[in-house]
């Protein structure tokens, strides 16, 4: 009986410390933005799959809907360039995460601040892949706007 009780307690303890896929996905996304706030591109890079892509959907000045692809290396360089006294802070307001085996999608509305001053808002959509090193971001597609933001 003691062995059974010990086994049961170990099982419950192990399960209580194990992170769910959703928690691991949130942690990876938060790692990316923590790195951005710290201007540390190595922290951001660790959250990304090596073939990660970055795209934005928005409107041109004439109102035409456009898809812009940014070079991930350029983005990482921009993040890693320390600007004295400048903090780039993308604050996620919620997470809607869907998981299917080794693939996941996270829909995350956000507000973007520069030194605590509101700059723009939008939605980040992360496509993620579960690897032997944890969940990695495969692609980011975002929207950006200055109006119709819920604050």
C-alpha cells in the first residue's frame, strides 16, 4: 500500500510541474518579447526556428492592402542595436492558442510602446513547431495600426 501511495504522489507531483503545450508556447512567445525589451537579439533568436519568416499586412497611403516581408536577420539586427534610453515594448493583451500535435498557432492582439508611449496596435499571428528543443516560432504575420485600438 505504501508503494502505491508513493507512486501516486510522484505521479501527481510530476504532472503538477509539467508545463502544458499552451504554457510552453506562451513562454516561447514571452521570451521573444523579453529579448526585444532588453535589446538582446540572442534571446529572440533562441525562440525562432532557423527558417522563420516575418510578414506584415497593412494598407499603403493610398489604401491598398499590402503584404510586406521583412528579412528576419535585419529584424534581429534592429532589435540588437541598443539605443540609449529606448525601450521597445510589445504588450500582448491576450492569447488564443490552437495546438495540433507538433504544430500550433497563437493569435495575440498587442499594443506597442516606445518608452511607455503608445505607438501602435495590431495582432501578431505566430505559427509554431514543436521541436526537440521546445516550441519554436516558424512564422510571424502581424498587422499594425494607430487607430481603432482598444486600450
